[in-house]
C-alpha cells in the first residue's frame, strides 16, 4: 500500500477514501479478506459489528470493478483501431 492511500490532508487518516478512527487496521483487514476470498462485488462483503472491515472489503470490490471497466475500455479502443 502506498502512503497516499492512507493520508488525506483535509480529512486526516483515510483508507482509499474511507475515514479511519485509529490506524486503518480494520480497513486493511477487510481489504485483505476480500482479496483472499476473491470478492467480486461489494454485496458479497459481510456486514457486521466492524464498519471499517466492511469498508475495506467494499474498497477492494470497487477497485476490481474500476479495473474491469478500464480493461474493457482498452479492449474496445483496440477493436476500433
């Protein structure tokens, strides 16, 4: 993880846009869990007592969607050429 993924000058400590209360460890755990479990959609993220774990999972799932869209756009542009 890069430092810019954790720091936001206006809002303090964040993890991929979600505000952290302490050290972002809950967000990181949710992100890692989603990665290990190959979460494809934010609807697959478990809702429980930890909002930060859920938000970490959601940030992973949303990142996968953005990457898929980016790859699809590249594929379409290659077809047009």
